[in-house]
């Protein structure tokens, strides 16, 4: 689904990504983790077609990325909701833009509100919602368009520990109900291990390590020793090499 080869990105004279290569299979999930400033958001922007690299090749679904793609959804850190529109309007807007008839639009919005447990907020405005509720609206808005690739930048970073886990559980449930390729950026080792079938560890614009996580999809994973074993492994890779610097 995603094939990235030798991707290099500069902002002015600063190199943000340095010869990054990886592939992500269709309908699998991938978590990107690494310290602040290592290039995670930059990589997501490139995949979303919002940023052109200096060099390298990127394809999504076999097609080279050349600008914004209709079936790719991007959820940014600040959710990107329209403050002057209600929850309902925020979710339905993309469907309207695509010319869906009103009945179909209502049906999709209703069912997605129900699935994400945000029906009772449908007439509210984003500023009347908590961070976790806003994040669910942002996900609802993306899923309404049935993307085959969902890109998320730190989906739970602004949330408290329990809301974070609820959102992570919700993402796994949604993924199981609607298989799609998911690529998410996170600062949290636990989140990466819970949500990533593949865990990409980045540092200073480069990929340090890619781990496969066979335990993805187990909703009870946090209560198991294997979860902590992989977390520890990720932590060790993230810290490896630091002493040389
Ligand atoms: N628009 C920009 N102009 C100039 N430099 C930028 C710009 N955006 C990012 N950078 C620089 O590129 C590097 C990578 O930034 P990026 O936002 O991709 O990091 P990140 O891994 O997402 O960090 P964080 O975890 O803090 O969100 C950083 O050194 C940053 O200062
Ligand atoms: Mg970032």
C-alpha cells in the first residue's frame, strides 16, 4: 500500500528526513515513534501529498504521490475541525463536497455518529467538546469518506491516560470493522505497541529500526506480559546509540 524509497526532505538548509525507506502492506497498521523533531510529522505530510521531497520515491496503492489523494484521510494534531460548524456539519461536509444525495449523507452521518458514540454531541460546536470528544469527531469525519489510508498525527497526545486508552481501543475496533491501512505518529511507546502491527522507530530524520508486532489486535494486550516485553524492546531501540552522542 505504501512504498517509500530513499526519501529526503529539507526545510531550507535543514534536513528533516534523510534517506528514509520502508513499505507498509495494505490493510495493516503502522506506528511511527521517535523523539520530538525527528521528522515524524514531516513524513506524514509527504505521504499525505502536502509536502514534496527533495529526492526519493513514494507510492500509495501503486500510484506515485502527486498532491492530495481522494482516498487518503489525514487527522492532524489539533484535529482540524471547523469551529463555526456543528459536529454534524463537520462530519457531513466532506460528503456534501463529494456530491452525495441528502438521504445517503444523513444515513452515513447517523451511522458513524452511533459507531463512535458521539450522537449526543451532534448539534454541538467543537469548542463545546472535550479533547477526546473532538478527536472522535475528527475520526468520524475522516471515516465518513471511507478512506483506504488513514494518517494520524499523535491522535491521543492531548488526552488523559484513561481517555487515551479508550480512544486506542476505539481505533482497534474501527480498524477491525473497516479494514484500511493506518499509519500513525506517536510519542508514546505503549500507544505504538497497542496500535502498530509494525513499529517504525525514527531518530534525527532516519529510521533506526522497524519492529513487527504480532500481538496487535488483542484488545486485552495491556494486561499481558508480552505487551511489556515489546514496550521494553522499543524503549531499548529508542535509547540505543544515545551514549555515542
Ligand atoms: N515548516 C518548517 N520549516 C522549517 N523547519 C521545519 C518545519 N517543520 C518542521 N521543521 C523542522 O524539521 C524537523 C522535523 O520536524 P517534524 O515536525 O517532522 O518533527 P516531529 O518528529 O513531528 O516532532 P514532534 O514530535 O515534536 O511533533 C525539526 O527539526 C523541525 O524543526
Ligand atoms: Mg510532529
